C-alpha cells in the first residue's frame, strides 16, 4: 500500500503541531512496526554482536557508509540555515524517512532463488506498476476530457495527473517504466513462476499471464501519460534507458540496439538540417533550455562567490541566489531575422512579445547542482559516488552467472537509475517526497541482490 501510494505526500495534515503527509505517516508506522516485530530477537543479536563477534555473522548494510555520510551532511545543511522548521521538514521528508524505508525493504524483501513464494523485488515493482497505472489512467482521462487539469496547463495541453505540473508526472513515471520493462523481460525470459501445493500449474500459468498483461498495460499507459505531459526530459531518459537495457541484454539485443542507435543518429542529423526547432533543441537554444542555462549560470556564480563549500543549506537556495538572479531575457520566439536590431530599439509592444520573464525556482534544475546547493560540496560528491557505486554493482551483477535468472531485473534497475540521471540533468529528480522514496527503493532492490552474495539460504542478519 505504501509503495502504491507514494504520491500521497500531496495529502498534508498536522500532528502535534508538526506538518505531516499521508506518505510520511505510512513510512513511520511501517518502520515502527518492523522495529517492534521480534524486537527481543533483534536485541539479542545486538548483545551477541557486542559480547562476542564470532557468535554472529554480521553483514554491513549495502551503501551504509554513503548513507551515514549523507545523513551527516544533511544535518550540517540544516545547521547552515539555522535549523529552521522548513529545513528540518526537508531533512525528515527527503532523507530520514526514505532511508527508514530503505532499511525496512532490505530487511523484509528477499531475492527469489528457489521455486517458492516470497516477498521479493517483484512485489515492490508490481506495486510501483499499480501506482504508475493509476496515475497514467487519470492523465489519459485529463488529455481527452480536460477533467482535473490545472488551469495553468490547459492552454499547452499538458497533463499532470494528480500533480500540479507536468514534469512531476514524468519524473515519477520515467524510472518506473524501466523497472517494469526489466521485470517483464525477466518473467518472459526466465519463465518466472511461483509454485505451491495449493496451486496447480494451470493456475500458476494464469497468474503469470495476468501479471505479464498487467505490466504491459502499465508500461504502455505510462509512456502515453509521459508523452501527453510533454515531459521531454522523461522521454529522453526513457530512450537512453531502453538503449542501455538493450546493450545489457544478449548478443541479438545488442546488435539491434546498435543498429537503432546508428539509424537514429543519422536520422536526427538529416532531420535537424531541415527543422529549425530540432536544431534549437539539440543545441540547447530553445526557450526551456535557455531558461535552464541561465539558472545554472546564476547558481554557479552564487556558489563561486561564497557558497562553494557548504552550499546554501536545505531550503536556502532561493534566498541565496536572489542577488544573482536576472528578471528575464529577450527570446526570438518566431525566428525574426531582424530580431537583434529590433531589440536595440524595442518599444513596449515588441518587448512584451519577445520578453521571457524568469522566476526563481526552488532548485537549479540539475541533479548535481541540486545536491551541491542543498548539501554542499561534500553532499554532491557523496551522491555522485553513490550513483557510481550503484552502477558498478549493477553491471557486475548483470554479468554474474549466479544471477542469470534475474539478469533483466538487474538491467531494469540499472536503466532506471540512468533515467534518473539523464532526466536529472535538466530537472529535479530527487528533492520531492515521492521521488526521494523511489530513489531509495531502487537502491534497496539492488541492495537485496547484493546481499544475496552472502548466504545461499538467505538467513543472514544485518548489523
């Protein structure tokens, strides 16, 4: 229920004077329930670990060092802005609670290595698929009926589903699409089946058909929703993610992927020669790219001035970048060849037509700059290292014969992280409640696979 309802952070309330969301409440309750479950056994393991290390085989949490360092720098970042209520709220929503979810997942989820029913990565991804399908269906309804579409986006015809802006939908659905593709291929290739005495093979086959059909519908509806949202970053991320997924597959898929890449590059080359809009998009000269480039320059000027080490602190970016912000710029919307001369002698009518105002966004809209301004230089470096480590283990596991039955599942995890990074070059794929939880769910699923190295019977205990 929690994974299905990741967007429920939009429902807010107060508890004991502190702001909370439905999502946060579920995370806290599930974490406390897991902590309370078999607490005597957990306490006994701690005593054994302290008393005699030889009595208990201990295994570190995967990515534990990165998690600890990230929590330390996030607390420091709260201190940078004087431990304000807003910063404390972001610390809770973007770091503490998602990492609590991570801890529960790697203690509860098990990689299926035997012909048994288990709560494994498939369960998490199917829950994400349910969430994606529900959001996508609502977005499709918006597209064809206009029902529930925010007025700000009606003119552009961009759907938002339950969110207030279109890119929020693309940021959430993009990584999930690759997770679903990975699971679907894994099921089709490895013939993933769960058999018990209670179910006949015929009933098992029906369940598999239902699950595969469900995943297919969820993938198609999610892609439709992203296209209807006109989320270009998500579309680019999915394309790159699918290409990476194809290269990680078998020899046949790699050949097909390479051919597709070559044909696409040639096609884009000839297309951009004829279409000025494609040229601008590829050269980052369209209006949205220009807005982002100006925002990046403002952020870099601000960081170089006096914030390069500690950043601006959690929630401190908007006030810190304000002295470096420009109100807007002139943009040649209709490719007027006399644009530059007219700008010099513009009148109010011309100014209103070609003037593009700029607002101060909450973040710089670049995944690395986002972490730099919020958590300082150390926070950005830790996050980059976390991504590199994730990709390293993903590639290692994809090529490991011990995980041959889960090859495509692992490829989906790797490709979903690629989607986050690619889309993150132009947007904010982490600093939002549902996106932070989604990120740590992806890391947790890879961690479950990593932990599988340590025990054949999966009876290991974590520190």
